[in-house]
């Protein structure tokens, strides 16, 4: 066999081995890359840092007062609102008094647009001190706390274990309530009685 023909034969014999080696190498490289290139993880929104909530408690037994409270991060408006209200239930850390009866529980919180629906347990209504002032302080400590910390909420509906037509002895909670910040003002002292001067008698001229 001529040298040129023999060289051509060797090249033709070598080509299949080169092709097989390339295919095998490419397959190995793909497996290596797949094992080392981790898929990108979806972006998860992490909770922000500490947040400050404003809670309404009772001062001097006559009016509502604000207390700031630092809270842990939360996710979701409903969950954040429930967390704030649970802090209100826990009571003040300063010199204020709690307006809510011991044993009050926030069963459920739901937000629909500008309306927040808050379901409380029966303890709230059954053990609330009698008197219109105590009822006002308790109810509006909740309503004002909600509206102050969540400005998009302008109305609050309170229910007891799902009862949507709640009647306290002095308050009708059947309809949603709006915040009342006048309850932070000290009570107006009774106004002094004004004496109306009597009309002076007109003497008639003697004839």
C-alpha cells in the first residue's frame, strides 16, 4: 500500500474515535455544569425592620392617651393589624391604664378596602365595666388604634364571636365606627352658671 493511501486510511480510522470522544466530553461537561449552576431562587420580600405602633390607653380614667410601642416586623396588612391589636390587649407599659377587660382576645381581623372588621371574644362584652365612659374608652381605644396605624382604614366594625349586631348597654355597635380623637381631650369642667340680671322695674312718673 502506498504511503499516501496508508495515511488516508489512518485518518479515516481515527475520525470516529475523535467524534465519540467529543460527544462523550460534551455530555460530561453538560452534567458538570448542571450540577454546579444552581437555579436562581425567586425573590422573596423580606420584612422590614422594627416598626413603631401607636396604641390608645386610658389616662386618669377619663380620656384616651397615646403610647408608642416598638414591634417586630410583620408580613401582610391583616396580620400586622392583628399584631397591633394584640399589643393593645397586652396593656400599657407606662403609667396608663388598659381600657380592655382581662381575657379579651382578638379572634379575627379582616380588611376590606377602607373597612376593618374585628371579631372579639365574649369576654370583652361580658366583663366590660358598666358605664358609658368605660364602654367608650374600650371601644374607641380599638377604633383609634386601628385608624392611626393604618390610615387607609377609615371605618371599624366590631363583632363578638361573629355577632354583627352587637349592643352594649350604652353603645350600639351594629354599624361601623369612625375614629373619635376628641376622646383624648380632658373632660370639660362644668361651666359656671351665668346669672341673668333681672329687668329693673320702671318707675312710673307721678302725675
